[in-house]
């Protein structure tokens, strides 16, 4: 049984590291890690994150890749091998949402959500697991949305439900190998997520009640790393999100569907 993953002198690979939670993971790990490998699509922004970490303990390496594609993931694995980089902590943070009705969703954005939120996370984990020698850690960024079906955020919520279930299963499977697996399920967090989730026509989603659950990225990351160190398989950061996560997980599904239908009908009548 694993008892958590120690952060001191770890070698962490962080996806989606150019902004938001990914960049915050880099900032909080930099004083402790021996190595940080920052991965995202935008290489220039990655370099800015790297510059902001100058003078910290960790040696920082950047690699630009589209992890939503097979070619992008293959290029990352080749880069790691060619440079002798052997991460023992994988932080799967890269993800994408889409606000609005599923029927009118852009097909390419829907596919990209699945490719990034599910396929990239799964296949990158699968590719790196054989390379982890000794103690290891995997930290997957899920969402409070994983606990309920979310109209007008349907694919995103479903994809995060996969992430949570997958993570909890891996936590059991990999414990005998000394590999800790944690998923963090934040609620609304002020990052670039909402801007990229909006559609080109400005379509948004119902945000009523979100202010009660909103916490800063720094708290999300701090609680996630603490959970990883303590061997906790799933964490809902922030008291409001903890309460909501417990409530949504325990609520009968018929009651949840009734509440969501009423919410949708009230939204449509405004």
C-alpha cells in the first residue's frame, strides 16, 4: 500500500503548464522539485513561465506539443528519451470545456475535448508508467462537474467523470507498486478556462451559484499537492466544494435530474 508521494527532489511533468492551474503547479513545485518539465501548445508562453521560476531549486525544461494528438504525445515521449528525462510525477492538467447546448456544439471542439480531457490523459499515463522506477505519483485534474450531469457543459462534465473514475481505479491498481494516484476536483476557479470554453458567438452557460464555490488557483494546487503527499485518492478543494461534492455524490439521481430540469426551465424563461 502506498502512503503518498514525497515532493522533495521529485521530477514532475506538468501538462497545460502555460497558464492557470498548470503554471501554478509549476510555481508551487519549483522550490521542492529537482526537475520540472513543462508541456503545452504555446512554447513562447511556456518560456515566460520558465523565466518566472528563475532562481528556484528545480531545473526547468519546456516542450511545446499538442497532446490531443497521437503525434504530439509521441513527440513528447521521444523528447524525454533523447534528453534522458525520467519524470516520476505526472500532473495531467491540460483540459478544455465548451459552454452551450451539445446539439449546436462545434464538432471539432467536441472532438478536441474528448481527445484532450480523456485520450491524452489516459495515453500519456499509459506511456509514462513503465518509465517510473520506484516511488511515483500521478495527479489528475478533474472537476466538481464530474459529480453530476451538466446541461450545456455535457461533454466536459462527462469527460471529467471519466477522469475521476479512472484515477480512483488506478489508485487501487498502482498502490502495490508504490505509485500514488490523486485526482483533484475543483469548483469554479479564476483561470482562462471560461474564456476558452465560450463559443465564438459568445455563448455562455448558467453561472448562478458559482460565486459560493470559487477559490483561487493557489488553494486548488496547494490542497491537491497536500492530498498527493498524504496518499488521498480524491480531493475537493475548498469547504464549499467539499460540501457540494459530498452532496452531489450522495444525492439520488432522479432528484438531481429534477433539480437540473428546473434550473434549465427557469433559465429558458428569463
